[in-house]
């Protein structure tokens, strides 16, 4: 079983008389990352894909290691230092299977489940990190990899105002309207390509807008990271 929750994670106790082992992995929010002091963080998930992929991983672990039960719960929303971010609980007849299944679940969740982490650092900066390494970008997402390719699109930055102020989009012309108060009138100005920090919020918004009837709206895979890569290529070619 896999679940996402905005509530604190409680320990899972085994009440299965056939299991002889229970292994629990608890991931805790630490106060540093890559040598930088972390004050707090937020998790955001692409819910429809995350639930399905997380459930697949738990089922794979149960079958592969013949576990009696597999449960993984991951937090979303705002977390503080010391909070439990993710917990995997596995029961099995024997301890080795429980250890192996538990390790499999947390490793695969990190690789495949589309959960993004926004870290708030002590120096005042904020950064999105830890996108799933191999998640398939289904739906209205496109990968644009050159300045020339961008010219056919109207970029619309859908990040919150504080994110835009900390990390403005340069040097590409663009419009701006945050997700929660998105101005649909902007969709009539050219061919819209929505952009956010990692691509996940833009993808979800594009999918919602398509359901409303705006069929030619897309999101940029990789978000601002992709734009920075394109800008760097432009600078190198001009140099």
C-alpha cells in the first residue's frame, strides 16, 4: 500500500500472526543538504502518477520478496527539521526478506515517484530539488532544447511571486500568472507554454486547462532548469 499525506506520519504496528519480522525505514528532515544549512522544506507531488507508481512499487516488493505486507507513506506540504518525511514498513516471515523489500521500496520511490522537494536555506535562498530520476512525463508536456525552438511558444511563468523574485526567468520574453490565480486570458496570446520551477505544477495546470477546453496549452518539461540550460547554450554559442 502506498499513500501521500499532509498529516504527521504515525508508526505502523504489525498484527499479522504469520509474520516473524517487521522492518521500518524512517526518512527524517535534516538540517543540511550539500553543505548548505536547511531551515525547512516542502514536498509537492504529481498525485495521479505518484499514487499509481507508488502502489506499483509496493506490489513489486511484496511479490519479489514474498513479503506479508508492504506499506509506504510519504508526506506532502510543509515540513520542519526533524519531521518524518517518508516511512516504509514491511512485514515478512523472515528478516532478510523484510530488509530487502524495505530497501527496494525506498530506493524505487526515490527513482520513480514524482515528488519534488522545495528547500528553504539559512541564507534566504529557496530551491526545488529531488525530482524523480526516471518518471515518465505523460500528458501535455514538451521538451524544448534550443532558443530557436522556444520562438514558437509564448512562455507563461506560473510560479508564485516570491519564487519569481528569487529566480527570475532570463533572458527569455514571457508572461506571468501564478497557478492559484491563473489568468486564462493569457492563453489567447500565441501558443502557451507553461513554466514552473521543475515542470510539475505547470504540467498539472496544463492538464486541468485542457479539461476546461483549452486544448492547445502545454508545459515545459524540466521547467526553469531547462530554460537555464538553453540560456547557457546560447551564451556559449555567442561567446
